[in-house]
C-alpha cells in the first residue's frame, strides 16, 4: 500500500545515509523502523514479563508488585490498569 509522509530534509538525508550504509532502500529502512517502533511500543518486554512472573514467587516481590499496581492505578486517568 502506498502512503505519503512529510519529514524534514535533514531527517530524510539521515534516513538515506543510513539506508545506504546498510545497503537497503529508503523504503525498506523506513518500513523496518516502523515495524520496530510498533512492536516495541505495544509489546511487553520479555524480560519484564519474566521478572514479574518471578516476583509472584517471592513475598517481597509480591509486595512490590502490589505497590506498583496501587501507584499506577492511582495515577491513571483514562482507563483501569491492565491485569498482570
């Protein structure tokens, strides 16, 4: 699918330079960057998930998780906290 975006000439020059260094097209470089951004901004880090799971088995970790959930819930304004 084709789309149009607007970027500064400086950013476009940087994109072209980096894509050239990698030996790929500008389009491929931008698509890769977008995929990485979407995945990193919407997915939980595997390490975070592992550490949260490990905390369930530790009384001190359980207390820390409960405090974390309490603080997050108290500071959220739009929606309830996610289930952990």
